[in-house]
């Protein structure tokens, strides 16, 4: 028996059931060609209107939910150095450490990289369309991990706000780190960037070892450097 | 001149367009790859909206009695159209 574990699965099943009903009605009409009486019109209204609208609504939400997942980000092979490392239970990279946290989990890419201002989800998805365009036009024929392609970079600098959503800069453990304590005001103002110290090589080491730089894979790419002073 | 045949053609085109739209949306759900999702959420819904608009147009034309008195239908293999079908339903016990 198929079990439903998430809202996304429930939405997908609802959408598929609505799609099947719609298709059955439409095929019935195409095969039988009944006169357009009242009953036929009402049945067709379900097949042409109500059910497809149901498919679109539930399918959209299910699709949007799926786009938040790391598995979706890894759909483009150039992202594999990032997503494989994040999903690796043995990796000590910042991305992997965060991905093992239930607050991030399967949605770790989106949680750290989404815009959080008003309409942030929308701007993030519009940027996703740009990703798709660039992937098709520039990266589709690159190597298994994107080697040979242009170096991948973010559209805008990584903001401290992405980190301080969780790392509030007030926790005693965080302040116990001398580097943090010494520049806490600069960090809060944004004059000092978190990624100045916790740089890309520590967040996504495999990507910076090969695919993300457009270079071919290297022997030690899967041995990430352990981050210094991982903090709560 | 809009005839009963036109109305039936509108419904036929609407039906086929809806099948394409639903197919695209189902593909986006079953195989959630980036390109398919974009196609499902753009072209799929565009086709779906167009087909519904076509169907509603056909219904409006039919309700206005367009082509009701034409007798082209039987000559091309169709039964009498909307009005006649409605009358048949009304007569049914």
C-alpha cells in the first residue's frame, strides 16, 4: 500500500487523480462525440475547466515544494560537487554540517541561498530561471561535474543576514570565539562578512576543488578540509 | 458566419489543447526536472487557460443560439447540435 509521507506527495497524488479524471472525460468526448447537450457541457466543463485547474493548482504547489529540495538543485550536473558534498554524512564542510541539521535538511541549498526580503521566494525562483537558461546555453555539454565550463559564481555577494537568521550573534558560545567577539559590531553592520573567514572552500570544498572552478576533478577533491571552530 | 460546425470545432480544439496542457502538467509532476517544471508551469498553464477560454466562448455562442437553425450538422456526420440536444434532454422523462 502506498503511504503518503508529506504534503507534497498528497498534492502530487491529488493532481494526478484530477489529471486522470480530466483525461478520461476528454477521451470519452473525442471517441463518442456526443451532441453538446446540457449534460455533455457540464461534464466537459469538469474535464476542460475544473479538473485542469485542480491539476494546475496542486501541481504548482507540489512543483514549488520540490524546487526547494537539494535533489532538485542537483538536477543540473554542474551542481553535483555542491549537492553530493552537502548530502555526504562523512563530510565536515559547512554545507554538509548544516544539511545534517533538521532545520535545513533536504532544503539546505534553498535555506541558505534564498532571498528573505519581501518577494524573496519570487526573486529566488526568477534567478532559478536564469540558472536554467545559463545551464542550457553554457553548461549543458560540460564534464560530469561541470569541468570545462565557466566558473560558477553567485549573482550577488552572500549576505550576513543568511547566517544571522540562525546565528543571532548573541549566543554565548558564538561570542566565546575571540574572532567573533572582536568584530561583532562589524558583522552586525555588515562591514565584515561571514564568508570573509568562512569562505567558499570551507563551505563547498568539493566544488571549489573542481567543478565550481571549471577545472577537472582532482584526486583529493573528496577529502574536504575540516572547518575551524564550527560554532552553534 | 459562425455556424454550429464552428462551435463543435471550438470544443474539439479546446479538448485537444486541454489534453496537451494536462499532459505537460503531469510530466512536470511525474518527472520534476527543471525544464519540464518550467514547461508545465508556463506552456501547460497557458494552453490550459486558452482551452478553457475557447470552451467558454463555444458555450456562449451555443447559448446565443448561433447555428441553431442550420442543418449542416447532419450532412457532415454530426447529430443536431446544442439546442436540439437540449430539447431532447428536456423531453426525456
